[in-house]
């Protein structure tokens, strides 16, 4: 039985669904059970910003799991030539704002404040910053913060 088919048969409830062309593609957040720290409070009891923030963390962490050691996650901007934002932080302001903190291609400090109704995120793999030793993995720090109940 293909890995994806077996995963689907034994899939705990996650609140989402995803189908990929490659049956052996790594599992994505929609296919995995919600971590206990997120599942503890039902979505209907969270602000739209908190619920979006928590799921963005799952997507970022999953994306980072698939990166090469020399790559970091960045946020691509849709439309125009705004470039990318190397994600250094993520936050939310209930009830409806999500904030991305980081640096742009030139290294300038950058912050994107996005209303949840207009949230559209492109995660991109970019070469790690030359000055840094190893690639930064913000997704794991964000997930650890969730696990601590913050």
C-alpha cells in the first residue's frame, strides 16, 4: 500500500484535507493531527487572527522540515516586485490581524501587517543569509511557544 494511502486510512482528525499528485509526498499540515496545544481550544472559541496564526505556524514548520540545510523560509509577496521577507517572527493581534516580522532582500527590517480576510501567503525557500552560521528555523521556535501555552 502506498505511504499516502496508508496515511489516509489512519488519519486522525485534523480539520483539513490535501491531495497531492505524488502519492509518497511528505505529509502536509492538513493531513496531520492538530498538535494538542492547538486542538485544546476549538476553532470557534478563537479569534480569526489566533486561528490563522496557529495554522500558519504549522505550515511554516512543515515547509522548513523539507528545506535543505542551506535554505531558510521566506514570505513571498503576491503582485508587484516587492520581493521576499525572511521570516524572523510571526504574531497576531486579535481579533483580525496577523503580523510577519523579518528582513527584505537588502537586509532592511520589514514588517507586514495583514488582515485575516486578505491573508495570502507564499512560503519560499531562499539561501540562508551569508552572515548567519546555520539556517534559522523559526517554525520550530513558534511551535515550541505554542506548546508552552502562549
